[in-house]
C-alpha cells in the first residue's frame, strides 16, 4: 500500500455494496472526455497498465459480441483472458472478468480501497474528481496487473475512442468493429466526426482490424493507420467473409484472410454477427501470425461456435417466446428488423421498447415499425430514460408512413407492467421482443430469469 499517498485521510470501505455505491456515487461527475485524471491515477499506481497485453475494441455496434468471440476462443485455446466490458447486464462485477468469471466481491472491495484515497486526493485538485467510469477502468487495470495477470486482456472502450479513458493503454491489436450514429451529443453528429473519435485508438505501429464499410469512415481509418504506420486489416480488402447458410440456428460462413481461409460456424444469430466473428478471427490471425500465439483449428472452431452474449437476439422462454435484443440505434434496429423474420416464424410480432433520451429514435423506429403488430412503449429504470409519452409522439408522426394500418400501441411507463402485458399478448404462434437500451434489457432479463440480485449500469 506504500505506492500512493494520503491513505490515512479517508475511512476505508468495509463491504462490497459500500464499494459499488462509492464508485456509482461518482456518476454525477458525468462523462468528461480526456485522459488527464486517468494518467495521474496510473502514475500514482506505478503504471500497472504497461505490464499487460490488450486487444482494444471500439465501434458503434458489435463491441460486446466481438469481445465475446475473442474471449471464448482464446480461453478455448488455453490462454488466460481478462475481459473488461460495459455496460453490464446483470451485476457490477460482470464488467471485470477473468477466464469468464466475475471479479470476486472481496477483491473488488480491496481494490476500491486502494483507489479511494487517490481519487479523493485528485478531487481536491483543479482536475476535479475522477468519474465513475475512470475509477472502474483503473480498478480493472489494477485487477489484471496486480491480482490475476492474464495472458491477454480484451478491453472494450466505453465511448468513442480518442478521449475514452480506456485509451490509456497501448494494445497489441486495435479493433474498430464499425461506425454508426450513436452518442452524437458527445462524439459529433456526422459519421466522419464519430469515425475520427473511434480511430483515436489506433496507436503507432499497432495493427488495426476493422469491419467498417462507409467510404468516408474507411478513409478516416486508413488515414489514421497510415499516420501511425499501423498495418490495417479491413473487411472487404485484406480479409473477407461470405455467408454459407443457416441450419438449426447455427450460421456458417467462409473466412478468407491474408494468411489462410477457413469455414466457421457461430451460434450467435444475425448477419451482423458474421462481421463481428470475421473481425475477431482476423484479430486471432494477427496474434497467431505475428505474436506467436498458438491456437489449434479445433479450438478456434469450438470457441466461435460456443460463443454467446446476453441480450443479443437472445430467446428466453418458449411459452411465451420472448427475444431480448439491445438494439438501441439506427444500425442496431436495421439489423434486428432483418434478423427477426430470418430466424423466427411468427403470426404477430409484439415489441416492447424503452429508450434513453439522447438517441436517434426516429431512424430506429423507421426500421422496426413496419414489422410490428403491437407496440408497447415503456421506460427503463435509469436516470437518463426517455419518457414513454415522448416516444409515443415520435411513433404517431411516423405511423402513417411506416407502420401497419392495424398497429396497436400501448403506453405503460412501468417496465414490469409492460412486460406482463407483453407476455399476455404473446400467444403460442406469436413472438414477443424486448428491445432498446441495455438498461431495460438488463432489468427484463433479470426478471425473466428470476435473478433477484440483478444490478445494472455503466
């Protein structure tokens, strides 16, 4: 404990709940882009991030799924893996995983106590208090560098890239899954501005893998890679993937990379998951080819096939059939609208949705409304939620052009009551879908699975 000063200034946290409440208590400090507070924390801790190998994953959609493919396959190949993701679906400890297991509560408490005096000291300076996400990220680095020391850490950005606090690390590979319109209030309101932020994770000499497709986005990623003398592996250019077909909910595709070709099968539903899996496969190929990682083909095949990710076209229950999907932006909605008829047969589609207040809901609804028979508008139990009646106003504007003439709309702001209405509406031949912000998905999933200790958030 001698590596930081000021430990005597503060009373220690005594329980896991106290530690989580302390970290979440930093939420009012908000998202403040920039790395200065993070740099001070790392310096006072002895730069622990320098001891670790990271795969840094940014992108608008597909980050979580890509992290899941990488984690599962590297574990299957015999490597120890840390996985840092956000937001979490069930419990705060989900974000800090080692070999697929959450950080133990007592370890989180110990590490929070290591960080607390440092955080309080920085809060007294003109830097202001570190944010909840900064403290969580510092805790993850401490966990991986000082406690479990994995062979590699799969490291998901929180928001953007360039100024995201996760950008404190220098990875062995950078990944930009794709770029779409999300968090425009912070990252900018054009694809070019958002792409510039995402490309900020590209580091000098570090290879980068991307499945981005829009020409203006690709140009920005190529320019950033050139400036940094980083080798770029771009889907459609250096590697390709082509669907073979879907059988018993398993989709197969042919991957062609610069080093070899391979047929892969994945249990994750949706065409977009082929792109995520192909990007993950390209990352593994870079590790194999240039960093002496050893992975047997059978482990790679099993890893991809066995990968699952909560809340992504995830069916929970058959009576009624309810599918959860955290599509919350236009690209996610487009993918969901395409995937539902592809994977499910149904008479009526009943959709329950709840959103945060800062998203592109018009575009989202344009993609999803044409499929829906009953629309249940609700609200996530989260401070930045969008009022269900405000969502209704948008639906009413779009309804004449995009919705079925028979569309029925129900407004129920209490998500628990909304879920009961969805269950009652969804008969044997129907399909119930819960979509929107992951904060809603987290609560609904916990309820459907009877997880009484479910927490959620950033």
